[in-house]
C-alpha cells in the first residue's frame, strides 16, 4: 500500500510542478516574448545593403547579398507592393506577385487558409516585401569571385516577358550587365506551392569569369510563435555529407543565432528554410550540388534580420558559352501528403522533417495517416479520431485484461507483503529479496499492471502531436460549438457557457480557470471511472483520488478541444472496458472503501453425548 501511496504522491507532485512551471516560468517567458515581438513589429523598416555578418574574413568564397539594415520609415504592405513594377502570380493554390526590382519573390498569399474561422477573416500572407511590415522574401542570383564583375542585386531592374506567372506559363526575367554578361531567370510554378527557378548566364564578352549561384530567404523581425517545447519553429535544414547520405536535420532557433557568428554547413543537396507551425519557406538546391549553407542574423537599427542561404560552387564561364543553375522554392502550407510527394518526386532529402513529428515519429505519422483514412470513410476528422480510439482500445484490450488480472493477484499478496515489511523493517535489501521470492513463488509480475498504461502514454502523446502540428486538423470542425479541433473549447463557465451577455476577458496566466463544456465532461468521465474502483482505505489517498479529476479538468482546459474530446471518449471506453473485465471476473464494481477480508468464523464444537 505504501508503494501505491508513493506513486500517487509522485503523480500529484508532478502535476503541481507542471502547473507551477507553467505559471511561474512559461507564462512570464511568453509575456516577454510577446512584448519583444510587439516592439519589433512597431519598428520602422526598409532595406539598404550592408556588409554580410560574419563574412569579413572569408577569402575562399565570395560574399552573398547582405542582410538588410532598417531605416527610419515604413509603409503599409499595400504601398510597399505598389512601389515597384511587378509580375502577378496566379497559382491554383497561391497568389501574389514577383518584384521586378531585385527579382525577388516577396508577395505570397494563401487564399485557402484564413487567419481565423470567422467568415471575414483575412487570408494567410506568407511572404511580404521589404519596406512594409515584417519583410519576408526569397531571392536568387549569382555572385562573382572578383569585385569587377557586375552581377544583379536587390536593386537590379529586370525585364519580364509576360505580366502574369501561372502554372505551366513560366516567366522569364532578363538583365544585361553592360559588360558582356546576359542574365536570365526562368520562374515556373506548379499546381501547389513549389517554384522552380532556373538561372542562366551567357557570356557575350571577351573574358572568362567565375560565378557562384546562390539562394536566400530573409525574414525581418521575430515572428510570432507558440513557444512550446513540443513544437519547433524557426530556421532549420537537412544537410548531407555525401550524395548517398540520408541527411541530418539541424535546427538553429532564432534566439540561438548571434550577429557575426554565422552557422555554416557544407552539404551535398539538402534544403534550408524557415518553418512555422503550419507554414514553410524552404530553399532546395539540385540533389547533387555541393553548397555551403548558412544561418545568420543581423541586429541593430530596428528589428532583427534573419537569413538562411546557400552558395553553390564556382562555375567557369568562357566567352561564347553559358552556364545555369536550378533551385526550388517551397512557399506554402505543410500538408503531409504534399510534402511527402515533393520529397519523392524531387529527391529532397528528408523533406518530411519540415513537419515536427517529434520523438515518436514512428507512431505520430502513422497515426495521422490512420485518422486521415478514417476521415475519408466517416466524413469528419473528429469522428475519425474517435474511431481510431476505439481501434486502439480493441488492440490494447488483451493487455488491459492481463493487467487487471495481475493487479488482482498483487492485491491478494498484500497481507503477505505487509508481514514481510513488519518482519524486516529497515532491512530493505532482505525485504526486497523476500519480495522477489514471493513474486516468483506465486508467479506474479509486479510490472504487468503498468504495461498498458506505459504503452498508452506514447499513443496519447502522438495523438496530441497530430492534433497540434498538422495543418489538416487546423480549423477542422466537429459538432455543436466546436468549430476548430486544434483550438481550446471556446465556451467558459465564466459567462455561463455563452448564455450570459458578456465575453470572457483575457486572463493571462489565470486563463487556466476559464474552462469550457468539454473539459468539464472530461472531468466527470474521469471521476466516474475512478468510482468504479474501491475507495482506498487511507484518508490521504482518498483525498488525492478525489482531487485528481478536478486537477486534470483545469489542466486540460486550455488544451486543444480535439485532445479533450479524445480523453473524454477514451475515459468512457475505459469505463466500458473495465465493466466488461470486472463482470467476467465476478468482481464487485465500486462499493466503498476496501476492507480486509474477515477471519473465518469459528464453528462451535458439538457437545458430546
């Protein structure tokens, strides 16, 4: 019984530590992050060149285009877009424009995805031009080994052969440097979110030159992130030591980068970019191309400027000849099937890791595919999640049955175990030896009762990851008031679950007390499940067990509604499962506190005749 008490106390302390960490550490951290983001977003922005940080001593390779420095004035996104000539982008799943000054892809909007579930919500603006708020763009080009060769930069005015870029209708940009070099850039777009950029240089002059192709993505200002340990958002990439190598993922968080200290990685192919919770901007060189990839940041004179880029090897361009380089740009939503298809079609190493599947990748991704398959059958992703829970319960039922049998066997040994504790007292080594002998003699495995619980922990975590990270569940509706399974239950007891005429204010760290209908239902189901078991005889244990449904109700109140619905449904299935097992074993359900079995009554001896 003391082991059970220690376990319960450990669980209670763990919950207390988690709540305390959330209130005392994470909440102030997130508040500081929000304040920093607000200050940076209010800074005035535009761009002028400056020396590339960390490259002052580089002699083996030429410098890439520098990170932008901020100046005093900023304008709206609309005015920034109107400040330069542009080629429209009219894709099937994205729209925007291409800046003819610099040739940048700096205006991408995803009309299928909205900021919120409100009907009048704005679509997601993924990339934005310099000069406006939060510049975020991709750029491609060439850099020369010597300073005497004019190459296109962020201020170059390109000439386009058409006004609109559409799938199957590429745009060709042209620029003549006046020294015999003619630069062309062909930009194509597929039916989804992938650009193919083919750069070509023709030497019409009389001298040979050496040029290095590059690609970069620049992001100004610290973007808003969830800041949770279960999800990475920031600069990342996958790099290969050799052509046949699978590739290694590297993540370099915004806060880990330092000015003048770029992180450089040599790679054969691979990819590099910025990942958000649901969106990705990634640069992909040719699979066999040797590149030097970098993660950099510049600070001062406004918001921080983050940049990821890669520089290809030098190509000798003789007079009368031409050279070319092809890169891919992904700018869109991290849809699982689409990411996987791009990985296979374009040989992008481990592109699936753009989605943060976590430690239980082997479980999380198959669980997503199972939910997606069931959604196709049932028509609703919430119903698919509930159906998957039933399947998991059926798979675990034999283990649950064995677990209950094992716990019953352990329960029968309690008197013998108590005698051993009284006999050996503080001699823990001898007591442990006798306990092991007792288990062996009675053929009892003390760990058998924990196995189903341990197996379900990664399943629960994997489902939580699926609900939290996959865009397929973003804004996915259920029934009733749940219109977004990836967001918390929108109802709250503070306004009578929407029946009272006022809204619930932002409570900050105290938002944990603003619980909705589904967390309350989860707490009730947890309480009902615990009532099926005999009440522990120890008063302290009784109080802990009584408080656990309340603690979990408030703790899960801010979790995704889909997760809370899953937990509630799982509790109901567990109640049904336990009822079936207990009926099959002839065990009484519930029934108050456990009492020691009474000693057998003595039978009075019959008097002799």
